[in-house]
C-alpha cells in the first residue's frame, strides 16, 4: 500500500483536451475538466492549454475544487535554438509554477523532436544527438536544475517518444551525465512501454533519482499496429495506444511495489491522452481512480 502522507495522486488534463491535437476535446471546457477531476477524487492537476493564464484566477478555480497544480510541461530547445532562449523561458515558467504552488518542473528536450510530426515514430528520423549536442543538453539541464533550486523546486527530465531521450541507453547516458544533485527523472510507464522497453527495471534503477511519476497504460495491440503500419506518434494516440492504468497491458503491480518500498515522496499522475469522443474523460478518470485505490490504498 502507498502512504497517502507521502504519495499524492493527480491527473493530467490531456484526457479532456489535447495540447498537441486541439480538435481532440475541443468541446470540453476548462471548468468541466477540473470539476470532473475533483469529482473523480483526484487532488492534483498538471496544466493544459485551456487553463487560465492569470495565476490568481487559475489558483482560485483550483482551490475551490480542492485541486493543486503539481507540474507543467516545459519544452527545452537546447539543440535547436539559442541557449539563452530556453534559459529565459524556463525562468518565466518556473516563476509561474512556483506562484501556483508547484514544486516540480517536468522538462523535455524538444529540439528536432518528431513526436508532433507526421513521421513514422518507429522510423529512423528520431533525433540522435552528436556528442556536442549531448554536452549542450547536459550543461543546460544542470543550469536549469540550479535555477529550479533557487526557488526550492526540483527539475525532472521527461524521457519521451520521438526525442533524443527515448531509449534505455539514452536515459542511462543522460542520468550518468547530469549533476545528480540538480537534475532528476520523470518516469513514464506508458512511454517506455510504447518504446518497447520494460518500465520496471528503469524504475527500479532510478527510483531514488525520480521525483515525478506518470502512470500511463499502453495497449500493445495498437502499439504493434502503429509499428507495422508506420504511424506517427499522434496517429497512434488518436487510435488509442494509451489509456488509464488498469485498462491496458502495463503490469502496474511491480511498479506500485517499487514505489512503496522505496519510500518515494511526491506526485503520481494519471496521464492518458485519448480521443475523449471515444473514451469519456470523466468515466476513464473514475476508472483510474478506482483501480489505483484498489491496488495501492491511495
């Protein structure tokens, strides 16, 4: 069982409205999204494209529903834009998250990423960094980690399909290269499974350097179809490659066991982008909440 004094449960708004494909859930309002999150029994949320930009407005709408912002995606572009641009944008992002009460920042290096492009996600066009690019990314993340710590916050790197940190080898190189006191890992069970990687050994190896967890399930039949037919990442999402924990093929029992035994403290976040016209977001949020309660006691 997971200790509710240590582990907090959140859900991402991407099940209601998709930032990368705004037509998915375009009809769903921000108020509907956060109200249904709270009604389903979640205590935290990440940030979506329909969330109010004004910090006080957003905080009020979350407070009255008993919700808290736990993190928000940040794209670093160290391999494709001037270094200083990412640093400047990160500081603004950090300060907004801090004002909202979040203390974790999830970042992903999106330079030349193919996750949003109409390209075979399993093809050979995924970015593979040169040594010089690796050096720039590592330098940048160490600096961002220090900037996060200025506010008492923690930087995590989100390994992600279609990016330079997707495979086990790339995760290992990143984690071996960054300052372990400044940069941590955002673990995502769904992205590892999609990539053909068993998520359990990765979690086991890095649990003491993990500061944020995405609980995402994966339908392997859809993943295999995507691989066979050369789908893009977003096409796979539209066709239901991801779902909520307990509804796909990821075995969460060892994942929950590792989290419990490690004494992990922080957020675990249900994140399952689907077409809300096919997978009603409130119903799937309730499904995830019930499954996690039964399996972890949270």
